[in-house]
């Protein structure tokens, strides 16, 4: 694999896809992956700068961005699938009149009195 030369090994990307799918299966939120990559990016930037290799910073950013894009793709697909499923559930619920309005009182911490109400929708099955 020659990441700096633009030659990418398909096995490498398949490995990233497996990692990403595993993250989604175990329910690891996408922001954990973003935070980890942010930490790795900053750490490697500091190493390159301290070593005098500032000319390699753009390559580092490309590599990190490629990896992050591949890992994020599975999260985006999972998110889209969930959204489509939720829309289908809501459409079915509205079609069968399965929405029930509900008003919930909100109490003041200071006085214990009702300060206002929150209007909600409940889905009935």
C-alpha cells in the first residue's frame, strides 16, 4: 500500500469497513470515532512538527480524512436505514390513527407548583 502516492489497497478499505460495521453493531456512537481520530490527528501532527517533518502534514491529513470518511460511511448508512424505518413507523401510525396527544405538567423546582405544560405525542400500538 502506498497511501502517500495515491495507491490504495482494497484489503485495507475492506478492513476499515469491518471495523466500522463492528462499531455500529456494538452501538459505538459516531462521535467516539470522530473524537478518536481528532486525538490521533493532533498527536501525529505534534510528532511530525517536533521531528521537523512539516512538509508531510498535508499527507497526514489526507490519510486521516480518508480513514474517517470510510469509517463514517457505515454510520451514515445505518443512520439512513434507521431514519427510513422511523418514517415508515410514523406513516403507519398516522394512517391507523395511532397518535394520542398528551399534556404533561412541568413543575417548578423552587415552589413545586406547575410552571407550564409540555405537549407530547404518544404512539399507541
